[in-house]
C-alpha cells in the first residue's frame, strides 16, 4: 500500500500542474493525464485447498483473494493456488516448500491443515500463516500464526428466515399435507449435517432459529452423514428426511445432493424446498432451491493483504459478519414467498445495527429452561477460560473468544436422528 500511495501522490501532483497551466493545449493536457504504466506491486501469496478447482469452498477462497487484490491494486501474478492438498505429511511438505521459496503469506482453508501450518510457523518465522477455521492461534500465541473465520451463523440465520417465509406461506394457503406436521402440530423441517462438531451445531441452530423467528410452530430433525461434501450421501440423507415429511431441508455441506433430492420430490408432487451453502442451487432445482448462505472472503483477505503489505499489526483471531459485509446469502429464487426480499432486508439491517443477535437467549430453551450461563467449548471439550462465560448481554457470543465456532447447546425443537 505504501507503493500505491506513492503512485497516487505522483498522479495528484501531475494533475495539479496541469490544472494550474491555463495555456496548455488539449493535446498536451491529454498526454500528461494518461494513466501510469508502472506495474502493480506483487505479493507472494499461497492458498492451500483440499478440494479441486471446481470445489465451492476453493472457488469461494480464490475469488476472495483475487477480489481483495484487485481492490488493493496488487498483482496476482506471483500468487499460487494449491488444490487437492491432503491432510497428511504431504501438506507440511507443500507448506515448507512454499516457505523456502519466500512466500510472504500462506493460507490454509481446511481445518485439518492447521497442525501442519502451526508446525511450519515455528520453523519459518518470516512467513505469515493463516489457518482459516482454525482454533489454536491464541493458544500458540505466535506473532506469525493466525486464525480467521466469518460469522457464517448470521447468514445461516437469514437463510432460515427465507425458509420460514416459505413455510408460513404454504401453511397459510393450506398447501401442506398431514405428513408435514408432527403430533404437536409443528411443521417438520430437516438438516443434513456432516458431523457433530461445534461448527455444524452452530450453523444448524442458527438456521432453525431463523426459521422459527418467522414461523413459530416448527421442529427440525438433523441427520449426520459423517462424510465431508459427499453428494451421493447428502442426497440419500435428504431423501430420508423428505420421506419423513420435512418441508424444507437445510445443509452444512456444499454439494448439490440435497437439491437433487428436493427436485425429485417435487416431480412426485411433494411440497419440498432446500437451502444450500456457498453454491447457488437454482441450476439444480429451479423450483425447490430458495437461497444459500455464503462467506464473502474478500473482506478478510483485503485486511490481511493490506496488513502484511504495510507491515501492520493483524488480528490473531479474526471474525466478523454482516456489519462489515463478510457474509451474505445468494440471490433469492423465484420460488421464494412473497415479501421475502423485504423481510430479509429488515433482518439484515437489524443485525448490522446490532439490534438482533442470532443466539438471543430469550428465543430458545434447553430442556424447557431459559439459559443464562454457558461456556465456550474448545475442540477437546474444555471450557475456554473466561469468568463470565459465553452468555452475557442477553445472548450467546459465538466466535467472540476465538474465530472458530464453539456453540455447543442442544436447544429444544431440534432432534438429532441416529
């Protein structure tokens, strides 16, 4: 950025000389205000991804880096995008190779890359390492090792609002069948989870609370696939939830498996819709896909690149959401309920104004009791030390003590199937 600032000052000085010389002809003026041909500064940045080039997570991060670089006028010529990086010793070998080749920043995008990133941070102190979705940066406390994630739970909640609007419309118009209600008269919805981790629990709870904020009488069944982004398994699991009468299916993975199951169900005249993650699923199910929650990684990457370029301090544990534009939902589909766009805007505005908090403790119970104390839990099941716990000011502070999610409450209205 120092180089960029210098270029801008040169341009401003040149323009001021032209403006002050009233005798200069138009031809001369045009020649003096031509844009600089000096190349944009470069940065050696590497991004490690477990998926291939067409993997939604990989696409999201690559787009984020490129968009951030464009905003900062930094060339991507010396940036390296490493696909299919396994979560074994070959990961460390790749990181070490990049570090030895003097890459300034190395970013990992899979949680299971973190231990290798941490190891490399000890051996290559001049390189900046960022483990996205990681959770050990504060414990390690190294000046060159960082964690970052977004408040994805906020856009999961908003996607839930979209689903709730559709359920409300279907219920009001009498378009749901008897199978779509449980014995308590609640509308059934489902969620395809990958594993019983805090990240998954935080996401599906936020989604459920978003639905419930619009349509109170709803219950959700969660089914784990114990697979990471397995489209076939996602589709099979969604089919089962649909067979149980679920009207809307949410998902944690980025595959199109749930959308395929929903599209087939719609062909069989069942009322069923889906909400995705990262991927716009309308191409798979134009009549069933409502929207998807997504990260906007350019927000963090702009802050990261700018800090490293200018040798400025970087947050060791970064997390943010709608307030800075770090999360969003994809375009609302044509099958969304009337008024959804307006309701989404109202909710997002409330989140930005910090008048709405996703895990507001007045909106849920645990074993029929209101919760006023809960601790953030780390990946080993231990409490993250804090004398006040994670609940204060009336809500559970997700991604407050560290960037990675740690919500671990089992709230009423959500059941996990075996």
